């Protein structure tokens, strides 16, 4: 068993599982932050003894703390994330219902990110000493510092109010009709994401271009697409992909605010509603699952990285 | 005492000279950052002070466009938007500074502690712990904590404190790993100083400068989180003037009165841009890239 861990990918996987376990601990501890008795907070002062006991059971806070944790872990492993206090629906089924919207938003965002950041980063690297390179630096600084809830409103003002290319808010399920509702929210997230990634790509292309194998390729007379992809872009992509994995957490974060601005009925909106309603189990479940999602995405980004750039192979 | 005074006297002038020297060391980016931040700070102090209008009270007909009487117009409750925008600047910047200062101290301390221990098991657990805490999407973790502690300014600050220390700890640990075998640390050990004293007086000051560099970029993030949660109605709530909350209120009039979001949003972004420019400029100076 321990010898298996010498395999780099398996060791990364083991680390990911360890982190997932700690995520579980954090999610479990979250409910401990409530000042006072959660059941009393939810029920008010006039609650009967029986109601309080029933609510404690619902929240999983009856019995000793070790036994609470044991039950929490056992339930999670079986896929039981508890029950929403508000609707009495299992947390997992609520998440399952709302997840597709968030996933569509994420996928649209990432596709758009790659489509925008790749050409922009390459152009910024090739023309970095011209006016374009300087404009790119300034523009990127401004865009990164603009909060999504402001840039989102600006983009609505521009594209939905002035030119009517997108709805102001709302959602309809079903591909490809949903893209009409998703492109503007995705663009808003990319307002922050693309400059960051394009900048990373730019600096790693600049770095790669001074490597000896690039010089060797030029001397051998490699030209055109083969040169740009194989010798310049591919070896430079690794830091960008790693950053994309790193920014997965940021995308998921911003998606929460974006869903509220554009009225998209995804997980973010569910979470904000749950926070407003003090729906503790639902909050706990979504926080844990979002952490798990990021751990998974980071792991995948590491794997892709190893494939793209042999120098960065997981060790 | 009298002997000391002539030495103290020129200190004020010396300090001024020192300021000028610091300014000369800055590059264009960081100078712009300083200018923008100074402008916002001066306006946020002077505008609410000089204006006869109170940020909370009705002054004139609601939803007026910007005019000579009201530079930024009036909002949906007939309040002076100019005064509100800069009263909000004060609150937002103060909250963000509060939000940054606690995690930097806690995180640096914990990170230094973790960096100087030589226990293998502790190191593994530590890595997992920090990785797990930073794996949560930032805003979702803050929302989760706010849900438990309470959706108000206090809850928001507690949530920021709990969720933001890990990055500082990570930086501090990396730096103190390099420092724990340094000669001046060994010297302190030979002198027989206690572990705690070596940690706090000898290692932490050296770790702090790097943590401060990160704090600037963290400041941007925290001011966005404060605005973001208030925008969602889960942080600072109306009628308190706060940029995010003002954006949420103004959003309802987006179609007809866009200046209600343009002014608070512009100054929120400008603050973040100022800090970002300063951070980038300082980073390039410390790397020795220009000037």
C-alpha cells in the first residue's frame, strides 16, 4: 500500500483524499460557529422541549461531539447530506436540481476564457514592445481590479439596455437556447479571469522564447503553426493551465454573485437564499461540495499539466 | 534631557527628506497608486466633513441627475449621492484595513510556528490543513461562516478573519523554513533565549515584510468581498452608506438612473486599482525590474 504511494499520480490522489477529509472536518465545524443553540435560534424562545430535541436531531447536533462527527462522516459517505430545514428536501437532491445551471455557467465561462485568453496572451507576448503590449498591461490592471458586481452591471447596461443583445436577467434550460442567457454572465466572470490568465500566458511565452529548444527549432527552419504550437505555445501552457485550476475556486466564488445579478437559478442563488433563511444543513452541504469540486478540478489541472509539459510532470 | 533636544530637533526635517527619498525610489506604477489612494482618502475625509448634507437624510427631490447643486445627483430616497459615496469610502476602507490586519498577524504567527517545527507528521497535517482551507472558494466559505455567525458587519469581519489567515501562514512558513537555520537564529539560541522570544523577536520580523507584500493584494480581495456580501444584502445593510449596498440599491434603477451605480462602482474600482498599481509597482521594485 505504502509502496503504491510512490507512484506520483497515486500520491497526488492520496493527498487529494486527505484534503477532502479535512474539508469534511471544516464543514462539520462550521455549525459550531453559531453563537448559542442553533435549534433555539431557529425556533425562537417559545419552543417546546420536544421541538428543540427534534431540531437538534435534524441538524445532527444531538449527542457527544465525537459521535456527531462519526455520524456526519458516515452519512456523507453514504451520500446523505442532511435535510434542508426550509423545504425538508434532502440537500443532495436540491443541489442536483440546481447544479446544471451552475455547471453550464462554468463550462460557458471556461470555453470563453480559453477562446479569449489564448489569442490575447499570444498577441501580448509577440507585440509586447508595441502600443498593444502597453495598452494590454494597463487594461488588464483595470479589469482585474473591477469587482464583478460592478462590471456585471456595466455589461448589462451596455449589452442588455443599450443594444439589446442579451436579456437583463433570467434563465431557460436547454442547450443551445440557454446560451442566450449565459453569455453575458460568463463574459462578466471573464472580465476578471481573462486578463489574469492572458498575463500569465504572456510572461511564460516570453520565458519559453528564450529557451534553447526554441532557438534550435528556428535554426532547423520550423515554421508556421507547427512552430507556434509545438515550440512556443505548448511548453508555455502549463503555468496557465495550473492557474486555471487555481482560479477554479475564484470562478466558483464569483459565480455566486453573478447568479444573483443575472437571476440565474443555480447553486449560488441557492446558497445565498440558504444563508438568508439560516438553512444551516443546506449551507453546510454546499460549502463542502464546492470545496470538493475545487479539489477535483485542481487535481485534474495537475494531470493535464503533466501531459502538456513534460518538465512539469507530477513528482 | 536638555542634551537630547538638539538631536531630536532636526528629526522632523530628516523625516521629510526621507519621504522625498522614498518617493524618488518609486516607479511610475506605484506613484500612480499612491496618488489615487491619497486622492480617495482626502475626498473621503473632506467631502462628508465639508458638505452640509448628511449621508442618511433626505435633502432634495429623489432621483435627480448630476447637477451643479448635487455633483453625483440624488438617490431613490432623495439623499445626496456625493456625500454617500465618500462616507462609504471611509467605511469600506476602514473595514478592509480591519479585515486585513487581523489575519496577517494570526497567519504570520501560526505560519512561523509551523515553519520552525521539525516534526514530519505535523508538517504533513499542516500541508493538508492549509490546502483544505484554501480549497474552499473564498466567497462561498465567507458566506458559509456569515450564515452561522450572523449576516452583519461583525459576522462579515469574523468570516474574513477565519478564512483569510491561511495564505499568510503559507507565506510565513515558506520564509521561516529558510530562516530557521540562519546564523542569527543560531546565535539567539546559543544566547539561551526562549523559543517564543526567538520566534517573535527574531524570526517573525523577517517574515513580516513578505506578508505585507501579500497584504496589499489581499486588501483588494477583501474590499471586493465586503462590497460583494453587502451587495447580496449579507454584510453592511442599508441605510448605512457602503459601496456594495449602494450598488444593490441603485441596480433597481439601472435602466433610467444609471448614475446611481456608476459613482459608487467607479470609486470602489478606483480604490482597488490604486492598491493594485501600488502593489504591482512595489513588487517590480523589489524584483529590481526597473529604476
